[in-house]
């Protein structure tokens, strides 16, 4: 994005035309100021995406991580790409010690399923878990997820090496994007926001927040709330 070609956000926001003729002058002024901020955030997110795309070559994946796919076949990381050169993975908290998967992971995957068929036109997209792949698929069918592809880690090296499983057996979610050139697989991007980076009064979360739930609630008067989380059943 060429910053020199951009008009000031306040100038663009001033072109706002209200669809509600009875709004107060105070609301109009505040909403126009908010629109200017929204334009600035949009531009910042565009720059963020460009900076991410321009990352230098990431580390080569040297270990031969093994997985089990939905057909019961044992495969390596490179085979998860299929015909694509980019692989998006989400490690969800559904290890064999859990009776049910993490509600937050479940919420995210519900939204991801709605876009799964579209995403897979551009990149490979795999959901990775420590539970048997048959168990993962059974839960997916229970939720009506038809456009997500699940794989099971064979052993715990993958989860431990990415910091998604600690010595006490606690799991953590993980979002990792890989790139393949020939037979070489490299990490392109790994979500690495540490819990210590959470701002006061907020849960640890990365940027951009890719969960539809929170983006929708951010548009509401009460926002996300301080003590509400999604559940598996209501």
C-alpha cells in the first residue's frame, strides 16, 4: 500500500451520509470520528498483512512429524499440502484425556467450517488434534461440520515442539502456516502472541482476531464482556 496516495482518514470520514435522519448532532459527530478511526485501523491491518507476507524465509521443518489422516493412512507434514504450496493448520485442544473438546476451539472451528470449502480453494487447511482421528470426525459430524479436514498427531513431538503441550499434559491452541517448495517445508507464520502480552482486563489474544464470534460482539454495546465464554451446549 502506497501511503503517499492515501487521503487523510478524516477527509474520507467527512463524506459520511447518515441513513438515519433523526440522529442527534452529538451522535453524528461521534460516529464520523469513529469512521475515521475505522479507516485508520483498516489501513493498519492492510499494512500488517503486507508485513506478514513479506516475512523472510522461515525455519525449515527438519523433524519428520507423522500424522494419521481421515482414511487411516500415516502421512508426513509435506503430504498434508495436497496440491497446494501453502498449508494452514489449527491445533485444537481435544487430546485423548478430554471427554469433550475445548469450547473456545469448538467455537472457532464452527466459523472456520462455514468458510472451509472456500479456504481450500486457495490453500490446504487441516485441523490437527491428539485424539484419534475417528473421534475428532465423530465430534465434527455431531456439530454438522462438513468442510473441515482432521488429522491426528502420531506421538506428541509435534505438539511439544510447537509449545502446544506442556509437561503436565496441558494443551494450548496453535495456528501455524507452512510453505512448501519442492520437498522442503518451511514455517511461514506461527501465531506467537505470549500470554504476558495481554493488555489489562483482556484475555490473551492475537491480532488479527480470526474468530467471528468476537468480531461480531465487538460491534455491540456490551462488547465481548469480561466473564462470558462460549459453551459446547446451551
